[in-house]
C-alpha cells in the first residue's frame, strides 16, 4: 500500500521517529537503507519505506509510506506524526 500524510515535523524528525517506531526498540524491523529524507525496513515477510519531503515555502513536510504486510502499523505511525 501507499500512504501519504502531512506533518509539521521536519523530514529529519520524521525519519528519527520512523527509526524509533519501526526499528530496534520499536517493532524490531531491520533497517536496510537510510538517507537524510528516507528510511527502509524489512521483516515479518514485508517491508516499510518512509520518505519525507519538506513542502516548498511551507513549514510542513509531506510523508509517503510504502508498505507490504505492515499496513496497520504504518497507519498508526501516520497518526502519531499527523498534524
């Protein structure tokens, strides 16, 4: 599935939150790649990719979450960062 949400958080804060929520200490998914505005996790037969982009001229970020087998958790994460 592909989800999208807007947030007042910066892309850096979104990625930090995703690492805590989906990664070690959270759901325990394995982080397979990370950049300044994206992070990818795998585990449990699926994956989660979080991409955050600052909206031009605004203090908001648009976050895209691509997932397979982790839809419930992706929606829960979106609820935590939604503004």
